[in-house]
C-alpha cells in the first residue's frame, strides 16, 4: 500500500474556504491624491525636486493635473532657479510669464550656469569634451560672472 503525500490546499481554496482570508470586497484607493484635498497633495509634491516633480506629473492624469495647475509648486521650484539666474527669472516674470513657464525657460540655463560657476568646465581642452553636454545661450552678464569666477580660481 502506497502512502499518498498530503496535498496542500491551493491559495485559491484557502480563500474560498475561510472568510478571514478573503480579499476585502471594497478596496481602498491606492492613490493618495484621490483621497486628500488638493492642497495637501500639493504639499506632498512640494517636497520633490524639479526632476522628480516632472516624473511625478507623468504618473497619472490626476497627478499631472494637480502639478500642472499648481502655481505654488512651480513658484517654489522657480525661486530655487532664481538663486542662480536672478536676472533671467525676474525678466521673464516681468514679461508676465507664469511661474511654470519661467521655470521651464530657465531650468536648463540654471544647471549650465551653476556648472560653469562651480568650475566644471575649467579644464575643457576642446569642444569635443562638450559634445554630450546640454548647453544653452547665456547673456553677456552671465559670461562676465563665469569669467570672473575662472579668474578667481
């Protein structure tokens, strides 16, 4: 007489047989923005840096709408950019651009200018070393700042 191995019930059978193991009939939303007031979602998104904020806006339509429409989020990000590109940000705001548009127009400029001012390009020997780097036009005053920083190094 052969001994049959004990059969372990499948997960499906366990859930069928025991009400305590069944999945809840109502599921809570997995998206915090669906349950929180918009202002609280904006506060959460406000903890992100610009790159993460842009990534978050691609997550779902609701997040995109909240981020896209929040002047406060873009204002706080833009003020960080303004620390490096004050003239450019003030000029764009003076021309009536929204905080979001001002941020879009000046973010890359801010990154490039910061890199120049920190000396990231101090030892570039040829244009070939800049091929894969993103560059943007800079005004004469910015070039003056960069040249002065190079002289000070």
